[in-house]
C-alpha cells in the first residue's frame, strides 16, 4: 500500500521542553496505525502538528504527495485530514445532528442539503440515529466519544486522527468504539489512533508506532513493538500508566 502521510524529522519545542524530537514515520493508505507512548510522550502534539493547530519548528509533513507543512488548519481539513480531540467539546446547546452539520458545512464545505444526507450515513455508522435530536451537552461519556468520532467524520476525511477515543470507557464500551473504528476503516478511511491503554492498541491496530519523550521508539507489528526492548524499558518505570 502506498503512503498517505509521510512525516520527516518533525520537531516542536515548548520553551526548553522538546515535545516532538526529530520524529519520522509514515502512514499507509487504508491502515489503522496505533500511536502509543506514556503521558506527555508528545502524541497529542504530533496530531496538533499534523492538523496545523501548532507550527512545526522543523521537519516536513507530506499528505497524498503534497507538502502541507506550512498550510493552514482549514486547508489541511479540506484536503481530508480529520481529527477528534482528547477532551470532546461538542456545542452543548446544539443537538447531535446540529453538531454534525457544523462539521460538514464548515469543515468539509458541503452545501447544507448535501451535508444533511451525509450526516444520516454518519449517524448510522456511529449508531446514534435514534439520539440525533438530543442536546450534546448532557451526554454520557460514551456518547460524547462517539459524537466526537461523528464530528470528525462529518468533515469528510480520507485520514482521521483519533486522540484517545477509548480512554475512560469501560471494557464493553471500548469494544463498541473499536467496532465503529473498524467500520470507519472498512469505508476506506485511513486511521491514526492514539491510545495509552495498551490492550486496545494490540487488538485494534494494523501497525503500532511507539514514542517516548517525543522520540521514535519502535514501529511495526503491534505485538512485536509491545514486546520490544525499547518499549519494555520505557514502560518499566511507569507501570501505573
Ligand atoms: N501548548 C503547550 N505549551 C506548553 N507545553 C505543552 C503544550 N502542549 C503540550 N505540552 C507539553 O508537551 C509534552 C507533550 O504533551 P502531549 O503532546 O500532550 O503528550 P501526550 O499526548 O503524549 O500525553 C508534555 O510535557 C506537555 O506538558
Ligand atoms: Mg494526549
């Protein structure tokens, strides 16, 4: 499979803290690439650099053969990079349907008519059709997480970046989210999935990228990466993770 995203020597510091340190990896068309690493490893910062929310200090990001390193977030979104946020922030006073509409119209630039049609498909995919008229404000965590998936899908991505969509969920709820993520992949969408719960990663992803302190540790077959010396060492002092 060709690469949909190629990241070369990406760098970003916050003052003296090097959050992303010369990181290179690629994402293959159609795969689910897991990204694991302890808290503070730089995972969310990588997503912020990929979407343009943060500017890189160095390195390049190429998406479908185009250098997008210096493009605005909205340009990258229109190109087909969608994301979820670790802490979902839906518009609380809007319904689930309206939240998705905002993503489709403002994120993807769809006409309202076309957006409404797309949203019905997304609601089916995230199994939220019966709840579409509920206000997003009072939803339980699982619903907020799946709505967050829906909001990312509404921007019509070909690559979707998932930031801890399973964190805080029970095992059963995590299974539900994993099923939705698989369904998203089956629709031809490529996925990068951050999770710091290791179990989720070994079961749900095609390849696994491990990072620590902003640096590349290992990448490849999930089981092999998890058993690798680099990853074991990194997690030995952090068993409570
Ligand atoms: N906007 C920011 N300003 C200053 N420091 C930040 C900022 N964002 C992240 N960091 C720091 O960068 C490091 C990596 O953070 P983050 O990417 O959120 O890690 P992860 O998602 O792997 O838990 C942490 O030490 C964090 O405190
Ligand atoms: Mg994070």
